[in-house]
């Protein structure tokens, strides 16, 4: 699975479980160095939304890995 698809699925699951619009993620390069911290959301009509905007093709090309900084609750009430 490509990283962009994995990120999209993670964001959609986070939105579904928490009701939050965005997931805070750390984007890393090949050497696991932090490239940036971003608020990533998903809109069915637009797709991924990074920091309030549609990501560029270059952003997708540079996306090597990500790590969520937030987790949905393990038990829903």
C-alpha cells in the first residue's frame, strides 16, 4: 500500500472514531528525520487536505513516511 493511501485511510478512520476534522501527523523522510508536522484532514469531494489546503503533487512525491501524533480512543462509549 502506498503511503498516501495509508495516510488517507488513517485520517478517515480517525475522523470516523473521534468526530475531529484533522489528524496531527509527523512527516518523515527516508532517514526518519522529521520533515514537518501537519494537520491532515479528508473530504470525500476533495480528498486529503493538508494544513487547510489540497496538497501539491510535490507533497505527495516527498511523502515517504508519517507518524500520527493522535490516536482515537480505544474504547468508545
